[in-house]
């Protein structure tokens, strides 16, 4: 059996599951920053993992969940696969074809293939258990992958720190240098559902139709001068989030759809962003934690005071169960809804006094109660669903 079969992403794997959830403390999330802040109606639970739990290195620079339920992490000491219990590390020493263990960018395409951006050794594609390497930008740190997306036709687009744009389609990689001088604080590419690609630079952004990409030339559609652009993000349901000039806005093809107002994180740098399952914006910062917006434009801040391990958030990902994952400077954090459901004798417990609690291999919760001064174990809830 080939070694790389270990790296395959089987379709039948279970989703991430976490035992011991009832040992975590409940943390109310609220914002102390000025602006449209809102106290959470329900608490959150924050779980953390660090090198003590098996991470090969503390800074989690990139985090994604793949279709099989695994969490993949990019660290400076290896590519990491996490199943909810154990970290499996892949690097240049144990993984043929992976030329560097310094992983700075991860992206999964619609075929389930994993794109791996290294800090100094180009881009690697994990497909069918084998790794193929591409040199898109210049060699070294300047040519590292900074952003990736997939357009509506299935072509994968890769953008590097030295402004080289790559398109991978039908097994072929085409590359065009855009002649923008590195370094840049913002250098990103996103694909809108309606078709166009948006490329973001410090000074603004421009759009292009994928069909107009013909290296060594490209035909541009729109040019938007922003002044200072910090981040762009394609909306799940269309439109593009623009974080620039100190404001948070979402634009459709031709008009403004939402304006969430000025940044509430003052001088902190925007490091990452994603949408939750309802299309609401979540922003990660270097120094102020995370800001989670709701449909009404109000936000909740999650930082060290609410349980995060560090104020510097490097990466964000929401999994299919609605849990939010943060890659921080000192490890991996998971934010879960901590809404409390009460069970008492009215729901079937033999007494209202509960002692030990544990989850069995079938996912059922067992509770120890006191019944006539003797411990009595009773299955009350069935599957936990976690």
C-alpha cells in the first residue's frame, strides 16, 4: 500500500467528535468595544489545543475542514490532520513530495483535492494520495501562496505574495505575473458566485472574467480604488465583503448591499475572515480577537477575556456543525454553542442529584445519580449528536 494512501480523504470518515465536552466551562461572550456591540443570549464554550496536546508547533497559520470531516492545519512545523482526538503530522521528513513542512496556506477544491502553500517551497497539490508540486511565484518566501479560490467552472486560482496569478484547469497550470511590487499587506483573490474574480491589493481591487485570462495578457472588467484595502471575502450567497478604509461593507455586482460601519477593533490588523452558516461575517484580528456579526449588523467580540488562548487570531474556519475554529499564535481554539439544556426527574432522571457523567463509544451520555444512597447509572439522552 502506498504511503500516500494515509493522506487520502475517505468519504466514509466520521465528522469531528469531541468527548469530555461537559468538563468545559461556559463562557459568556460580550464586547467591551464601543459601537454596536451585543451581549450573547447564550454562552459559548471555548476548547483549546496546544503543543501539549500534540500540535507540532504553536502557531496555526491556516485551518480548513475538508469534506470528509477532518480538520487540516498549516503550521511552521508541518501539515497537520486532526480528527478531534489526535493530531497526525506530515512534513518533508515523512511525506515524499512535500518539500517543506512550513505550511502557510490551505485550500480544498470541489474535487476534494488539497492545495498546500508552503513558505519557501512553492505549492503542493495532494490528489489521489499523491503530491504534485508547482512553482508559481519566485523561489523563497516572496513567492509563497497567499490566497486561493475556485471559479464556477471548476478552475482553481492561486495568488502569491509576489503577485503571480496561477490558474489550474484540466490538469494544466497557467501563470501570469501581474508586476505588482512585493511586499503587500493585502494580496488576495476570490471568486463570486455570479462569475467574476476579484483580485485585492493594498490600494484597491479589480475584477476579471475567467474567460478573459490568456497569459501573457488578461482583460480586466472593473477597477475599484479603495485607498487601504485590508481583506476581501466572497459571500456564500453572492457578493463580496470588502474591509477597507476602516469600514466593513458587502457589495453586489454593481451596488452596496450592506454597510456594517467602522471597524470596532480600532488599530488591530485584520488577519482572517469567513462567513457563518447563515452568511454572517466573522473577522479575526491580530490583537483584538474575533468579531462575529449577526444579520442586524451587531457583533460579539471573542477574545482572551471570553476564553480564547490568544488575542492574535491567524486563521478562521466554521465547520459543518456550526463550530468556529481559530488558529492562534499559541494553538488551536474551538468555539461552540454552549446553550444549556436542563434534565431533571421531570425528564426521567431517578433523582435531581447527578454525580459523574461520561459519553460511551456509541455517543450516548450516561449519568450517575444517587438513588437510595447507592450510585445508579441511567441512560437518559441517547445519542448526543456531538
